[in-house]
C-alpha cells in the first residue's frame, strides 16, 4: 500500500505514515520567509507553529533611515538561499513578502518575475498586506487604498464583539497577536484563502501593479497550515529518495 503523507497544522512536522500506524517518520521543514522592514508581516508569520517550533526563519530586512525596494527583498532571499545551499542546510521552501505601496510599477512587477525565475515563492499584496486580514471578514473585489485598511479591520473586529480588555479594539499595524485576534473573532483562514484565491484568478496578465485588490499571501498561509499539495508532494519525493 502506498505511503500517506500528512502535514499537521499544529506541529511543524511532516508525517510519513506507512501501513503500520506506529511506524511514523517525522521531518522538520525549513522555511525561509524574507519580509520588508515593517513588523506586521514578520510578527504574523512567526505565529505559525511551523515557523515558531522548527528551524524555519522569518528574516526582516531593516535599513537605517528608510525603506527598501521590492527587488532588494528578492535579492536578499536569493542570497540567503544560496548561503544555506552552500553549507548543506538548504531550505525546503523560500518566500518573499512585500507590498505594492508606492513602489514604481516596473520595480514591483520585476521583483515578482525575478522571484519566480529563481524559484522563490512570492506572497505579494496590492496595495498592502492588511488586505489578507480583510479577506477574513469580507469578500473584497473592488480596489482599495492602503489608508483604508485600518478603519475596515477595526470596524469588522468590533462588529464581532471582540474587545481588548475593557477597551474598544483598534487595529495596530504591528500587533503580534493579530492571528489570535482573527481566531477570537471566529474568522476562518480557509474562507480567507478561498476569497483571496478567487480574486487573484480574475487577473490574467503580468501587470501585477494593476491587480488591485489582490494578495498572494494565501499561498504561503496554505503552505504553513499544511495544505499545499505541491509542497507535500515535494517533501514526500525527497524523503523517498533517502
């Protein structure tokens, strides 16, 4: 009988389960996620057990006196990937995370294309990462300005009755508990994934800067909760070679 592969969303392990249920093989996955300097994205991804309890790394790029462009994020991921490969500790999957923001359209589009060319996953958002949070509440299909996200998220969370102690909730950009807050509001990550994926498929060109609203964060989240079929197939194939 063929082996069955399952990734637990609660443990940062891949479980190879043969016929005998007591004969399991556990393998830790190494995931590299390279983010822009803001704490929003790094804090969110560190909340996943696959990142918190494994040898994965959420790498923040910080620059004194200003931000960086999207190409630099991809270049850093390429550099870290090459370094890991060189010392014999390769990552199982490498991702970059960045927003459209005010970057030049060509820089944004070229960064996505460069990541793809170098086999790096790209969890980009147009206009901002917070669109991923919005999809936990709304099936958004009309363009949004990034300045609107805070008010929308604040209102949607308040509408669920969630309070922060005795105070009304107000969205904080770098809140390390954001994923827990979404859970407390009874949001369903699977619903958010479906909404984001459905919206992303509306666009059929590589003018990514015009894809608004759109976020590919759902792809990375799907991997981190153990439901990326291609990633599971990849790990299974690698294990069977050993």
